[in-house]
């Protein structure tokens, strides 16, 4: 057995025993003798994250990316790790490695496709999935994820067929059933209620599949006008997810209070206005399901604006500079370090990791709804960047959140009291942003946008310093991929159907209305 193999096995043993200090020392010794050992750098990066050393972990990944491995499976692991820690440029470079063209392993191609999807390269993600399928890779999960890529790329009819084939393969798959229900309005002649109810008999109680089938049942019953049954299904769906995910309202309140305390007028407006070099971002913020995707589709019809999707880039560069690993938008340790951070460096790193997304355009849209929490920090780091806040009627946006399956994200949305409390905290924080940086944030009212798209869009473009361009409001003609929950709906012409949608359940929603009617 070679010395390097002995060191590798010893490091794995230390990790299994949770002796991270010894594992780190062993791997550092191994990498001194074999600097191109990709698996060693990946494992060392993971250990460093466990020891709360984010920047050192990133450094290890970048060393691995400097001499990327020839093995596609390792490339897949490396690119996903790079993306998760905010190194999108290095991840993209690794995805160009010639060995990927010769990969004949379907599971590896799927992993690479997921990285392309996370980077917003949906056409390339679908192409890799098609290669995997041609190699014989096939199971319900594969068909589900391929259906999403078909939908994101605008091939909705094919996506529907793929979802139907996924559900015929046997095991329960609640998310697939919900995705199928959302693709079109169900009718008495065309619905899937019999399938859903049969699946509910066999599904694992309390699982996410269980919730998915209940959300799907709500959608189809709602389409058919069977409102009492629909509401009952929605209550069951949300109860399942709240039991799984939960929500710490006290912690959220503490974080929102800390953001307001930190972000005084002097703090948020203390950024240095340097010369604009390269494409510049336009931020769209707001609650999920508030119309952010609609605004993005309108603006990305403009010749000078590219769409980049829901980017994690700003939160990740904020965490890099703070040297605080985590997946939440904010947490206690990040907020502790936030006052002393170098915001100019955050802005520089953000642009370095995101400007490629403009693809030749002068501007690109960064549409991550929960960035509403970071609006003050964004303005401090990037004082030139316009921030567009999408504002929607409180009851409409709460209803839209209540009927959505967000997985483990947005836990507040699965319980009505938590939803009401979250909305009040959000509204208070947004009022604070208007007060401390009135010239940096533009409120865009959803009802006004759908009632008079051209007038509202002209106002938005003027705020962004861009001229009006005919055709912006024709979102049905926008060919760009879209990967949000509304990916099927936003390919239709602008409509007003969702205005006042919650009133179908006015009696059931009365307790929520009572908590929000004063706003």
C-alpha cells in the first residue's frame, strides 16, 4: 500500500471518528506531496467548513479547480461545491472540461446537469439530461427533473407527457403530481383526482410526498370549483409541511430588528460610488409569489437587460467576506459581523462572480425575493444598483404563499399565524428601507403593473436609467428560460386573474385578514 493511500485511509478514519483536527492535519500532509489530489481537497474543504473556516474552504476548492480532474464524476462534485460556496466563475470553467464530452455515465451527467441548472444554463442542463437518457439512465426521479427542465425551457407539452410517464412508473412522487396539476387548469373532463387519491392511500404519512399530493389535490379541486374540499386539502398539506419544517418566529423577529438597527441612513448610504465598469445589476426583491417573475420577464424583453434568475450571489459574497458559512439569508453570527465588513469588497466580489450573466447586455437582473432582507446591505455594497421592490396586496400574496409547496424554504408559509407575523415583519422592514434610502428603492405595485403594463414599465425603466422600448410588455414572446413556480403561467400574456384570488376563501381566511387589515 502506497504512502498516499495510507494517508487517505487514515484521513477517512479520522473523519468517521469525528476527529477533524487530525483529519485536517493528515490531509494537509497528503496534499503537500500530491497537490492534484482532488478528493483530498474536497474532503479538506468540507472539514474546514465544519471548523467554521469558510474562506480557507473556498481556497481549497479554487486550488482543485486550477488543475481540474479528468474524471467527470469528480468534476461534478467539484463544480457543485464551488457553486454552493459562491465561486460561480470557477464552476463554469470546470464545466467546460473536455472530459465531460466523453462521459458515458448517466448518473454523472445528471449531476453535471444539476450544476448547469443552478447556474441558470437550462438549455445545457436539458442537453445533458438527454444524453443521460440516450445512455439508458431512467427512473422516476430522472423523469421528474427532466420534466422541470422541459418546462423551464418552454416545452410545456413535453413536460406534461414526461410527468405523466414519471407517475406511471410506480412509486409515489408527490412533487411530480403537483407539477402536473400546475401545468394547466384542470377541467371535469381532464383532471388527475382519481390518481391523487389512490396515491394518498399508499403514501408515507407525513412525508413531503404526502404534502405534495395534498397540494396537488387542492390545485385540482380549486380548478373544479370544489372549494370546501380544496381548502381541507390545503390545510392538510400545510400542516404536514409545518410539522416537517417549522418556523422560528422569535429568531426571525430578532434578525429583522437587528437589520433595522444596523442599517441607519448613514450606514446604508455610506458606500463609495466608484465608476461603473462592465454590466450592472438590477435587483428585484419582494415576497415570494409577489410578481417578481412577471417584472423580470417584462424587463428582460429590453435589449439592454439580460435575465439571470434567482441568484444566490450577493448572500454568498456577504458570507465570504464575513467568513461565516451558512445557508440562511441571515443568521446571528453574520449579523454580529455585519457592522465591520468591507462592503466595497463585497460589491467587488459580487460583480466578479455575476457579471458574466449579462451575456453582452448592459444590465442583468438579480431576482432573489428574500434579498428584501438585505436591501440596505446591497445599497451599501453596490450604490449604483437599482432595487425594485415588488409590492402585492397583502391577502393576495399571503394566499399565494399559503398554497405553494416551497420544500424546506419559507417555513413561515405553512402556518397562518406564522404567515401573518412574517408579513407584518416584512412590511415593517420595507418601510424602513423606504425611509433610510428613498432614492435607491422603487416600489412596483403588482395591481398597477397588470392593469397598465406600459405605464408602469416606463416608470421602472426610467428609474433604472434606461429608455422605453416597445415590446417589453409582451411576455408571451419572451423566449428566455424561467425556473420559478410560475414558469408555466408567465409564458401567457399579462392578465389580472390573480387579483383578489383569495376572496374565493374569504370565510376561511378571515382570521388572517383580521391580523393584516390595518396594513
